[in-house]
C-alpha cells in the first residue's frame, strides 16, 4: 500500500503509530511467507531518520523488538484489480480496521 499525505496536516509519527497498531510487526514473518512481512519504505533521508526514530520509540514502549524492515522506496506498482478494495469486496473476517 502506498500512502500519500500532507505532513503539515498529518505527521508521519501519527501514521506510523496507526501502522504499528494494525500491522503485526512483532513477528519476523507471518504465516504465508516473507511476502507478508512488515516493511516501511521511505522516500527521503528525512523520512528514514523519522521512521527509525519512531521504531525505536515503539520498541521501547512495548518492551520488545519490532520486526519492520525500513527500506528505500523503489518503483511502486499497483496491485491487480482483484486486490483493489479487497476488504470492501470480500468482507474478509480476518481483515481488521480500528
């Protein structure tokens, strides 16, 4: 998923806090394989620094390691149509939102 935001309206810190609430970063990889692991991509050095800082803060708060890779963003590809609006189309019980 790619998230576009206006940092003057929504700070990256807030987005990351929500991300770590709804993702499963306490496990190095989920059932189903490495494609389900937690990854955060950054577009600038400033974003990378902020993301790493917030990751350390959440680890300290939780008292455990957070397994979210932090990598530079590359070309973003849209998912196939059947993956678009997946939750809405499938009402999958294992998909959770707050």
